[in-house]
C-alpha cells in the first residue's frame, strides 16, 4: 500500500501531466508557415480553418460572433467538456462560457462545403482527426443575452487509437482574430474583391505567373484557397532553398545536365508548384522502402516522355552530380525500392536516357527533380524544456534529444527516463522492439551543434526504419511524455 506522501506525490505528478500546457499562439499567416503541416498536422486543418474563418462574423471592434447554433449540432458541432484540461478552465463571473468543437466531416457532411469534405487534391484529404475548438461567452446585458467567441483553436485527435478521443496538446494551436482576418482575405464568395495577383502582392508571395495559371486550372473557383495553401505549405521551400546559379557540369555517365534557368524555375520546390509552362505535372518523391532502403515514387509522367525513354534517378542531395541508383520506367505512375540506405537529403530526379555502345542505357538530360528527403519535426517533452526527434541514419531508426541550455539539471530530472522504439503506434509502452531502447542520460552529444539554444544528444538504434515506426519518451512508470508521429 502506498504511503500518504507517495500518494500525494503521485497525485501531483498526474495533475502536472494533465494540466494545461503552453499552447502556441498563431497570429499571422507567417506563423502558420511554421506549423508542420503534412507530417505532424493534417493539411486538411487548413481547409477546415479557412471554412471557419469565413463562416463566423468579425466586426470592426474584432468581436467574433457565431452564425450558427452549436447546441443544435450545426456543421457537426457539439459541446466540448475540456475534461483532460487541454485548455484553460472556464472563467467565473456574470457571463457564462462553454467550449464547442466542430470539424467531424461525418457528422457535418450535409452542411460543410464540398471543399472541406472532398478537397480538390488528394494530399489535402484528412482522416477526420482535425478539429476546431472555440469558446463561446454569453453576455447578460440586462435586456437580452448575446453570444461571442473569445477563443479559437485548431487541434487533432491522437493518432494512437489507445488514446481514445482525447486531443493532442502538442499539436493544438491558439488562433488569433488577426489570423482569422487574414484568412478571410482568401474568401471564395462571389463578391470577393481581391484577385490572385492582389493577394500575392498583399502577402509578399513569390509565386510566379505560370504557377498562378496552374492554380486557376486545378482549383478553378477555389483558386484563392489554392493560393493560401501555396503560401502556407510551399512558400518555405522558396525562402530556404533558393536556386543556385547554373553551373557547368560534366557529361559522364550518371551525371546531371543542369536545366537552363529562366529566372522562375525553382528546382528545390515541391514538384507540384514548379514552373509548369511545359505542362509536365510530374511528381517525384523519395519514400521509405523495405529494410531501411530508400524508395522512389513517381506520378503523372506523360506518355510522350515515356515514349522517349526516361529513368528515375536517386542522388545524395540537391547538389550531387553522381547518381546512386537509376531505373528506366515505362509507366505513368509507379514506385521502386532501391538498394540505397535511407538518409536525409536524398533526392529523386527524372532524366532522359541515351544509349551507349548499342545496349548500355545511361543518364542523359535532366527533366525535373523532387524535394530532398527530410526527417519529421521534433515534438515537445511535456512539462520540460526538451524535445524528441525521430530521424534516420543509414537506414536505421535514431532519436535526438534536444535540451534547452537553461535546463541544466536535466540529467537529474531524467535519471530514470528512457526512449523506446516501436514498429507501430498501437504497441503498448512495454512492447518496444527487442533491445531497441536507451536511457535518456546515455544519449551521446552530437559533434556538430544543430542550433544555438539547445544541447543535442543522439541514440542510434539497430532497428531498420520502416513505415509506422515511432519513438517515445518515457519518464517513469510507463508515463509517456512525448511520442513522435508515425514514420511515413
């Protein structure tokens, strides 16, 4: 039986784990760009947020008013009890407040717009995990009561079904009125006065004219939403991976012939947003193959390209000239597992081929390239100035522990903490892969600092990385303070 002191300590620990965490506030579209959409956070959240921002009313005093009744289940909305203390406790006083949630596409399928239920592009379809939470406050003015919204959040259900219907505090964000106003600029209503070019200028986007034309073709009447998606999801590739000047390269077998730079072509950007003036909407991506090897996925390779004979080619990174793997393809869409161990930076490109010595097919002129392979973002260790990241090194699952330099006694705090690796997110905490775990204090410091505010420590496991792999940070008694997203 536990003593009274131990009971109090254990209760305090549980209370600290279930208390409200520091939820990040998003005040502008620039803040939205920093969210890890596509990996940790569903891209569908943006479509849901766009709908919500354009459904509510915001007056000149920044007062937000509801245009539907959540008590009647409009748009699939319902009361949210905040029992897990995800958000602040409701204020006391003359006004009555309640939290509501909306975004269940199954419950709201008769009222939500089609672009939320069936997005124009497959990559924006969700798995019905993302939600919007809003707090409604009822004001008693003496004559009649009025209701306003004073808090808005985007969040999501845990990916792990063992967590039930709880929301994930790590991926919950406060949305300010200023951000809602900015999103409303991308309205698709008939009286929308802002053209795509005006929106491009207003928000400092560097999307070029041919990409705007592509938006109009693919998104049609929803082109304003397509532009918002571009600015939030893809703009960072242009900001952080600006194309380098053309360089003279050799023409030996397995070399890359650099394409002419017309000033608007951005090879480092996602393929769907490249300069598409040649109408080749080709998609290339490095994927996780079998047994820690890299795979190459391709889609929408035109028939005329296939008739000319093309090949997918794998390179170490965007600057590499020597191919690591190549394969001639004859299908519009496909996937191939390579013999190359998976590492960060790997890049897939599409090349023309040429025949050498009658039968030897070698790499010729480059047609296009995909983005470099990246690790998932780190996730916060609840209650501490530390984060956990799952990454790959030579095909093996590895973990990084980011410790804020101000957290000087972390080894004392984490003396019984450990990190385990799991082959899927549904595994119980004790069912980690055989011997694939390590004490947090046994992680080795990295030789090269990754940023200026953290000390970084790593553990390289012997487990091959495969889709579904997850790392978890366990403090004690099987209490998980951080878990990474499922490896894709």
